[in-house]
C-alpha cells in the first residue's frame, strides 16, 4: 500500500551517484520532492527527470530539494545524470527497500523484470511528513508537476 498525505515518511539510506550515503534525515528542515522512476535511460523516465531539471530553479528558492530514486545501480545512475545534466541527486535503491517502503514498487515489470520502482512523486515537508503522494500504476504516465509545485509553494 502506498503512503498517503499525513503519513510519516519512511527513512531511507541510499547511495548517490557520487557513492555517498544519503538519508531522509539529511533533508530535515527542508521540503523534499522525491521522484521514483522505473529505469534510467528510458523515454518516460527521462521526460520525468528532465521536467524536474528544467524547473529546478523554482524549487531552489523555496527551501526545497529534489531527489530521483530508482533501482538502477549508482554507476548506471551516474552515467544517466551526466548525460542529462541533472543538478539534483540520483539515488540507487538497488536493494529495493525504499520503493517498497513508499508503496512505489512493481513485483514484476516489463520483460519479466522483478522488483522495479513504480513512477511516483512525493513531497515530504520540513518535519518529515508526506504532504503530497502520487503513485502511478501505468509506467508511461507522468506525475502532476503543477500539483507538486503548488504543494511545495504552500
């Protein structure tokens, strides 16, 4: 079951593309926009993260940070980040713990791939509580970027 607005956000400790451990606690006192995505280098995932890349300045001025999370390795994510010039961290949920904790998880995905993150977006407020939650069952759907902006600016 996915998380709902008002739920305490589950902590995570994941490795970034710089091979540094990043946790939810690192963002305490800031709003955090979390984007889960199925796989690096795929069309809809690239669109999702490029949309965030292109509106990144909007979030910087609002005491908000952005992260992208997938089950790809940190090495794959590093290449993806470099090619697309993402200015926010991409975090590897290689062990699939964060995606499951947030209810953003496919047991089985295309090509019989097991254990892939669903496309999802969450906004976590300064106190670590979910203030926006959207988990998409159709992998080609995109999150509601305008709704995310409204929640962050509120």
